C-alpha cells in the first residue's frame, strides 16, 4: 500500500508540476510575442503530456524500459478508450474541424509506423525494440507534424471550430514578465522531477510486491494516473459542447506521446518491447483504426453508446492483459 500511495503522490506532483509549467511558460512566451493560439497548440499540449515525458526519461535512464513503454502505450490506450469513452458518455462528440480530421488518420499512420519500427528487428531475429535511430526518425516526424499544423492553422483559423474554441479562451498577457512566472517555471520543473522520481521508485517496488512486470504497472497505474489531465479537460470540453477541443486534446496528447515522449525515452535508453507489448501495440492501433469509419464514413459523430463500447473495450483489454497475457 505504501508503494501505491507513493505512486499516487508522485502522479499528483507530476500533474501539479505540468500545470505550473504551462502557466509560467505561457506567460513568458506571450510576453515575447508568441501568439496565444500557438501557445495553446504547443505549450499547453506539452504541459498535459509532461508527466509522461518525465516518467519515461527517468525510467529509461534508470533502465526501467518496461515501465517507460507501458506508460506511453498505456496512456495512448487509456486516452482512446477510457478518456474518450467517458467524455462521450457525458456528451456525444461531433467532429467538425479540418484540423482534427487530419489528426485522426495521422494518429493511425504514426501508430502503424511505431509498430513497424518495433517489429523490424524481430524479422532479423532480434528482440522487438525502439532503437536510437527509430527515435530520431520519430523526432523528425514530429517536426514535420508541427510545420504542417502551423501552416494549416494559419489557413483555416477563420473557419475551423477547434481554432475558434481555442481563441475563445485567450491567454492573459502582460507587458512585462513578472518574477512569479519564472518562479512558476522553476517550481513546475522541480515538481515534475520530484514526482517522476517518486513514481519510478514506487512503481518498481509495487511491481515487485504484486509479482508482475513493471510494464503492467506502467500500463494500468502510471498511465491512467498521468492521463487524468486529459480526462478532466476532455470531459469539461464535451460538457461545454466543444467537441473538437475534447477530441483534439486526446488525439494531440497521443501524437505527442508517440512523437516526443516515446523517442525521448529511446534516446535516453533503447526501449525494449516487454512481453505482451506487441499485444498492447495492436490494441493501440485498433483503437485508432476504429475512429476512422466512425468519423469519416458515418455522421462524424461519436454517440454515448459508442462511448460505453469504448469503456467496455478498455475493461476487456485490461482483463485480458492482467489474466491471459501477463508476460
């Protein structure tokens, strides 16, 4: 119980650190002339994924690659099944904007690329892993994604619902940078580092106590805990009828996890896919694939019934992973 409580406290510190980091960085960025829209699409997205990033880098540096892998893939799965499902149960989600319409198939493409990267070594008789070269390619893809996103935003900002929703919540700017914003930045970084250390240390201890791999702890304890910011943001957005913001938050977080968090871990230490990891990758791909016919072949609407199905799918996945595929 002490290890579980330590993980919970670590995750609380991680989320608080990410929030403080976003608050401070947003004000500093806008003071130097960065558009509040760009801040919303970059710094805020980074802030919601900062807990995963810190946990994974520290885990990779400590050699706990199973926990790092489980945190990224588990976060992506919980976002698409648990977070999106719960948000949709609160209110049905309609897909309207061109920005999110582009990101949904892009997520499927990126997930497919990661699966190929992880399994290419298997074809040569080597263990499944995300290597340093794979990580560098993912970083390059993130650069391409940011470039295309900014160009697309500049062209569609007048008509895209997601852009309108972001701009309707402007970031308050000041003429001079108050010292407290730098303090928030420093505090956020300190909380992230402290929370990450606590999460990794107690996660390893909890895996030993439960007699499971660290990947399992990463998939179902750390990943779900660090996905809480996405859950809260998406539910609030859905209840406010800001559907594109609710879905964009989830898809954007998964893209950031796949193109920044995972390769950052791979640079810190090559990520070996743990036992059962191929199954996790397959589930992540299937969940991304399910969104394509829902949003592009029908009425571009995710109903409350679909939300219930997504939550049930997560429960089935969790049951299978903990009982049948425990390796």
